[in-house]
C-alpha cells in the first residue's frame, strides 16, 4: 500500500469515527437519557452521574497515557538508541527527528488541534463551540504527545491529558444531547480528571478546571468537577499507587526577614514567566514563517532539539533538557546540583521547550514551567545562602517556591499553582513563602502582560476571553464568512470621467484599485474624486493621480470581524479590502459597514438559535417526549397537502413551519411545501412513525410504541 493511500485510509477511518461514532453514541446516549428520565432522574443527577463516568474514564486515560509515554521512551532509547549506540551521543539528533517524522504528519493530517499544549484549544471549545470537541482529538493527542515526549520532546503531560479528558467529557455530553452549558461543564470535568490522575492532585485538578478552563470559580460547576477529579484520583491510585511526583525535604521559614527574599524571587519569577511566554510564541511565529512542509517541521525541530540534548550531555552526561525533567527538579529540591549546571539547564530547557512546541510538537507547558521555576529558584536560593546564610533556608526551599511562582506567572492561576505544589509534594511546611511568592508573581506578570501563556494563543487568533464573562458574539464570526466576494474594482489607468460614472452607477463610496493580475494596489474614494474636481477639470487625469497606494489598511479572511470593526473605526473609513493572506496582495473580498451589520445579525441569530436549541432539548428531556426537526423534500407525499389532511399519530403536534426566513404558526389549512422545515413535538415511541409519514413510505399510525 502506498503512503498516500495509507494516509487517505486513516483519514477516512477517523472521519467515520467522528461521524458514525457520534451517530452511534447519540443513538445510545438518547436511549440512556430517555431511560434515566423515565426512572425519575433529574437533570442535575444525570450530570453528576456523567461526571462520575468521566472521572473513571479520565483516570483510565491518564494510566494508559503514562504507559504509552513509557513504552515510547523504551522503544526510542532502548530500541532505536541501542541500534545507534555506536554513534553516541549523536544518536540524540536522530531519535527526536524520527519522532517528529511520525507525530508531525499524524497531527497535520488527522487533528490539527492536537498540536501544541492543548489547554488553549479546550478554552476555545468552551468559549466558542459550546464545549464541542471532535472525538478523534483524544486518540490523536494521546499518540502524538506520547511519541513527542517519548522521543525527547521538552514538554509536559498535563496539557495532553487535560485535552484527552476534555474530549471524553465533550463526547459524552454530545451523546446525551445535553445543552451547551452542561457540555462545557463536562469538558471541565474531563480536564479536572486528567490533571487529578496525572499528578495525584484531585483538589488542584478541580481548581485548574474552574480557574483556567472555565475562567470562574463558580459553585454551579464545583460539585460535578470535584466528583470527576476524585474518581480519577481513585483510579490512578489503584493502578499507579499513592506516589507523589516529588519527594521534598522538610523546609521551613527560618526568619520573617526571609519573606522579603521570597517576595523578590516572586518578582523575578514573573519576569521569567512572561519572557518564557513571549519567547514561546516568537518561536511559533518563526516556525510558521518557515517555508517548509508543515507536517515535516517537527523533523527539523527534532534535529535542533538533538543539538540541545548533546550540549546538556556534555554538561553532566545526561540529556536533561529532554522529556518532562522531573529527575532534575528533584535534584534541585535536595540541593544536588551546582549553580553552573543549574544555569545551563535553565537556558537549555527554555531553548528545548520553545523548539519543541514552536516546530509543531504536542505536549504541555506545566512541566517545563516547573523545571525553569525550580532552576531559577535554586540559583536564587544559592545566592541568598551566600549573602544571608543565617536567616535563609537551604536553596532547595527556594526551588520549591520558585516552581509555584513561575507557573503562576505564566498561567495566571495562583490558586491552582499553590494547591498543585502542595499535593505534588505532600508538604505544607513552607506555606507562607509559597503563597506570598506565587501571588506576587501573578500580580506582577498580569501587570507586564494581560494575557497568560494559555490565553495569549487565543488572543493571537482574535479570541479575547474575559474572566467569568461571555465573549463578544462577533468573536465567533470570521471576515471570510461575512465579506462581500463579488467586488467592483477599478484600474489605475481608468480615466476619472469613467470613475465618476462608476460612482454614480453603483452608489459605492470607494473602490479597490487592482493591477494587471488582480492584485490590490490602492484604494480610491468618492472624497478623492470630489477633491480632484475641486482642484480643476478631470480631463486627462486617471485613477493613478488620486488613488491612495501607501499604508493601505487590509484584513485577512481568517481574522475575526471585531478586528475589522476596530480597524475601520481607527482609520475612520467605511470599507476594508480583504487580501488572501499576509504578504499577499491578491484581493478576495471587501468588508463594508453593511457587512458588519449583517455579521452581527448573523452572530446574534446563531446565539439565539443555540439557546433555543438548548431549551428545546431541555424540554424534551422532561418526560418521554422530544422535539424533532424534519425538512420536507420534493419526494415527500405530504408536499401540497394541508396539515388537516395528514394522518399523524395522536400524540404528535406540528409546532412550527419555517419557510425560507419566515417562521409560520401552522393551522389546519396551512399547505406544506418542499423545503419547509417542520418542528414536531411527539412521544419518543412515535418519532420514527412521524418521520416516515412526513418523509415518505408512511407506516400505519398505530405503529407507535
């Protein structure tokens, strides 16, 4: 079988997994929901039961994911590494590159949302898509991240397992046909389950889901999220034992004066975390601008990562920049590294992480943040011990606090950072310095950068999230969806008399000016023409004499409409040309104020439709009834008939008829037409019969169960 045939076959299989699996799941989910309703289960009870299932599934997923990572590491460094032992340490160039050659195409061809650290993709699904995540994401994310980490990728486990758990929660919510709000809740349950099982940290897992994924510590979601986190932690204990991520010596606050040093370290951690965030996305920009096949960029990234690995081998004999790096963190906690080695590892880990994720790797940023925080804190602690030996704790204490402060500065999640360090170390003896440095780091990092390492990725896509608030509906509409594609254009050599006639004929207030190949070269407005008339006769003059060609405001189809609105307002213009992509001048459309009004109307209608659908689904679950949407085709025998002439089951009612853009209240003499979309209210047992009657091949009315 040829490689392209293999990829095509896998793509079709995953598409079937998304569609058929979803249909199969929705069928059984619908039956399960019906059974629960018939037995008196409340809506909140269904959510709690589903949260328990997600917790169990998330726990099992974390166990399998850990096993996958260990298997990939064994295969890479014991298997392939053994074959390449003769060229050591240069085998470190080959192994990450081979890993990139596998997971790069896997992500590119099957689930591009599996690229990167995962948490922003969950947040986007919650904010814009009602929590809906494709089922295939869990499969591809598991494989891609396990291969990436196993081959030496400098990333963590928490982002992938959170995305895997969230995909599970989303899939179950869609199977049960739950409204968007409850699917979002289940997505948070999945993320909490993944974090809880990965780090044996149920409290931190629950808070992470509320503080980071949902953006609000709301009591409405707390119960279900905690159930998932606890269930996942129990499953992890069964399979992996009560093993903490780090063993920590007993540290304490030596002197109250030491709090000043921890405060200073919190400030430094904030600057370090913001620098890490900015460098990470700078790396992504550089890799995005590289003219190289997208699916194979991880191969180049793997080669560069190998160079970093070889350098760290030369430092102390082991590629410490590879993988999650928990062994090196443990050594700083016990004071077993020199300052020189620690500084070198801090730089190497930063470089390895931005290469891994920038080139298209798959994995989280939590473990790298802990690593860099521990190294930075350890160096700071060594300096504190040198200058203030009497009033300072060992450097390992500063490494521990630095881990929490650095992650909080990057993620803007102080509560999660504090709790997860407590649960990962099982050590509460240094609580005051930990809380102080973490809060200081969060405050300073928010002053320096409004966006966290998670939300900045969304902001760069044009999605702005506000803590605890819904986002602007215009953030869900792209320029490509709203722009006018049939654009009237003019050329540079068009005489101004013809231009005046065009303005009078079209009633436009401006035209894009294009060159020979249809590329945008300028803009000309009615005001430009009026100013030319005021200066003298138009004879002999062309568009080139009055058109604006410098500093043109343009926008791209993938950008959000709120950006177009802001750009129009800042330039005080009424139209904005849309070009194909950055660096291109190929004109593909125009955005005018009328397009923005239509886009806003469309977004409001979409939001209202989602709310209406959620309410319809909620009403349908109150008892053994449901609302069904049925569209009539030309083959339907009821087309041309009045509603009173149609023999429908007794427990059935046609609620509304949507014809084009008009919604009609049906009456007995309403004549049905092809293309009509009917909203039908019926008992579950009659739904199939009603569909057959309205769609054709009608069965007897008494067929209802």
